C-alpha cells in the first residue's frame, strides 16, 4: 500500500471498505513504520526542581532541599534524587519548557496529554490512543490491543480516559485494554486470548534479577507490564504511576489534606521508585532490541510552583515544567528548551504540552496517518519529528 493510500485510509476517506478491510490495511501500513508510544505519567504533576530541572542557582526557598548532580552529559544536571537516570542521561532527551495556559488543574493537562486538546461541558475529544485503536481494528485472539492502560484508568480527578467520539457502535472496540498489575480487565478479550496469557504469571513470577532491575514496587510492576505490551505489539500504552490522587502520597505534593505528600516523600519513596523503575525499563528496552521501535514520553500533567510552600510541598503550576523523551528516534543527551533562573517560565524554546501528543501520534503512525483535527494547532517538536517517522 502506498503512503497516499494509507493516508486516505487513516483519514477514513476510502469509500466501500468494510471496517475489517480498513483495519487490515491500516495495520499493514503501521506494521512497516510502527513505533510503540509509551506514556509514563508522573501522575499528579511532578516537580521539575526535584526531578529533571534542578535550579542550583535559585534561592533556597525555590530550589528546595536537594542538590543538583552531574550526569553522563557534560553540563546537564538532574536532581540528586535520580542517580540512576543521571548515569543514563546520554540515552534520553529532556524538555525543560513544557507549558500550557489553561486552568492549573489536573483535568486540563491530562486532556492535553491524552488528546492534544481540551473538551467542554458537552463533549471531550477522543484520546489519541482510542483513535489509533479504532484505526487498527479490535485485535484478534493472537494479538494484544493497540491501546492499553496500566494499572487502571485514572480516577477521582475528572481526567479519566477520554472516550472514542466516533460512531457509538465502535466505541467498545476503541476502548483501551486495562492491565491491572497482572490481570487484563477487558470483557471483550476471551479468557484464552494472548493478552490474558501474557499477564497470567505477572511481575511477581519473574526472576529475582528482573524484579530487582525494575524495583519491587508498584512503579516497577507497571513499567514491566508496559515492557510486555511493547514486546507483543501494542501501539499506544499509558502507564499511570498512580491510579488516584487523593489520600495517598503522589507527585501532587501539596503537603495537606487529600494531597499529603511533601518533598520528603519525593526523597523517601517517589523519586527512588521512579529512578529505579524507569532506568530498568530503559535498560530492558535496549538489551532486548526493542529500543529502536519505542518512543517513551515521561512527564506529568503539570509542574509545581517554583517556591516551596509553608507545608514543605509545592502547589500546581502550568507555566513551566519538564519531561523526558527516550527511544530509537530520540537523540540522547539533547535538551530542548530551558526555564528561567527560578524555574517559573520558559526562557527558551517554549513547548506546549499538546506538542508531545502530536509527536507521539506522528511516531505511532509513521507519519502516514493524518493527525486528528484536535492536533491541528500542535507543533510536533521539529527537533525530533523528522526522525520519529
């Protein structure tokens, strides 16, 4: 099939094809240019100062209690809370100027990351993953779904998975498979299908070496789930490092009420788990040869305030934060954009959050399927888009 034919199919512009025929042609095209996209969601919105963009020159009440440390890339620093990732900085790129101007709440960032656009009271745009699932067709018993979420759909914040907004009789086929820490939760997948067999044993049944590599933590288990999905042909995977935001320490570290985490939790649990699990995941992709066929996007739906609040946490901030990109189409050691001296605003090369979604769509389709209309205003990072197709 030619690029023109594939583009027409992707845009649903071919008349006379059944849904099955259209899906088969799209799968054939995707198979030749496939990159699996893995969104590692730092659920709640992680602080850049404590992760990917420390501010060693800013006042202490801005930079926080932790040091910036050198990485494997000269002149690039990460937080001391990420020692393993610091040793691997030559393998990934950083984006230090993410932003959006919508309301500083979880829902807006999650909608941008999932769909590239915001909804309204009447409707929400479909997630890019559900659109890709719809184009690929519902999988047969021998394959894994194109679109999967682990460990579950994010709840309790209004930013759960966005539904497919096409014909109602196709909505179920466009829904993600949900991999809940070792079990697949999708009624339409038969009990003896490949996805269920794939996760029958689960992370705890893996070798001690694998469990140690990823970390014997929820983060490690969820990224191991993602690795299994990558190997067996999924196209769009969302890893929610937390499946809820209330009543437990998460990256949403206000230090009060339903969001009790503080920067102490970043040091004691959140960053150590992230550091080991994400490093183990990247190492596994490289050692198994899956690296060249993957785009990893690791960020949160927002950042945190430049100034530490009186409770030892940081509050919502959408004007500047950071993310990490990795995989075969990502030049290692690259830094895109920069923040100002206090991490409050982009000082160079602002990157809107929806641009990451547009880049992911381009990578997942090999540039052969027209982007959904909701991504029309996005700019899919020209530094990477030419090599992610």
